C-alpha cells in the first residue's frame, strides 16, 4: 500500500496498490489533485484532475529497496475554470508517464520514497473552449513528491 503527499497537499486524495516480485512491481493508482494556479496560464484556475494510472517499476536492488524507474499509462479526467467567464470546462488527457525515485526502508517494511516524473500527453482533448478564451492542456507535465508506503 502506498500514499503520496502531493495530492493531499492540494486538497485531494491518493491510493496505490502494488504487487511485485524480484526487481519488478506493478502499480495501480487512483488520485485526485488540484494543479496550483501559478502553474496555469493567466485567467485560469481550479484545475482539478482525477487520475488513473497503471505503471511498471524496476528496482535496481531486490526487496523493493533503493533506486527505481517507472513507466506506464495515465488517464486524466479533469476540469479547469476560466475566471473571466466564471465557468468550468472538462477535458480528458491520455499520457505516457516516466519517473524515478528512491525507496528508503526506515522500519521493517515501511518506506519513504521521494520521486520525480514526467507525464507526456499523447491523446485527448486539445483545448477547452470558453466564450472569451480557451485552455490548452500542456503536452509536458512534470511532477515530484514523496510517497509513504508499506509492503507485506
């Protein structure tokens, strides 16, 4: 089981279940987060993202310790607010995701895992149209956070 700090820090949630053996693990993630307004174009706010991901991780050491690399698929079901119109509009994005992190086991099977990744939008809505403007979901979406987990 695994939790990520970033979605909670932005008023959302995160849950991940994973299974693995040897150097490999697969993860299924469900999360909700709000992208900070300073990362959005002018006149846009409240970019709420519900994310669903399927990822494969490779650990350089056995027992899910140390450095790891990840890759997989992510789906965003999102909405953004256009402030001048005081309206929100929805959009969907399909992304390829890659990342890396480090699992530090600090007590038995509990671990901390700082990580960073990049999500690349490969399909989905190209823009959300509003009467006085349009939001274009970015192609590149960097992310970094800290995970807290436990395995049995």
